[in-house]
C-alpha cells in the first residue's frame, strides 16, 4: 500500500504556447499585454492525493500474478482564482478573448463619477 498528499501554490508571469505570437495574445490581461503580471500557473494543483494498493499471489507454480489499483484526486483551480475575460477586443490589442473583466467583490469597489 502507498499513499501521499501534496500541497502547492504555483505562480508565473507567462503562459505556455508554441510561438511568441500565441503566447503573447492568449495571455489574459487587464491592461497592456506587454506588462507581464504574475498569476496562478497553468500547472497549479493546490491539493493532490495519490494512493495505490498492490496484491500479488502465486497462482501457478513459480509464476507470481499481481493486481493493483491506483487512485489520484486533485481539484480544479478554485473559482476565486479564475479570471473572466471579454470575448471581443476591449483594449484594441489585436486579440479577441484575452481582456480581463473586473468583477467587483462588493459595492465599495465601484466608483462612479460624472464625465464632463
């Protein structure tokens, strides 16, 4: 029998891609896409559990037969750390779907002013 638990937090300031063009355009941003802001990594797994059990028995003389089970569990990234993006090109950087939408936590984060 074997069991393990890991806990981690992984952040980075880039996004994976096959070319610089796709890496730059696919990265969600709230401002200028040239300003690399640190955020949760694509490979972030906050909690992970792995367990296995193996059983072996000699069913035929001098031949050992084994059976094993493996269990792995890890949650998706928590909803509190997700970014909501706009489907169009809100900041006119030439890429659709990478502009982060600010969702206020409560009314204190909303500031309204009269434009003159």
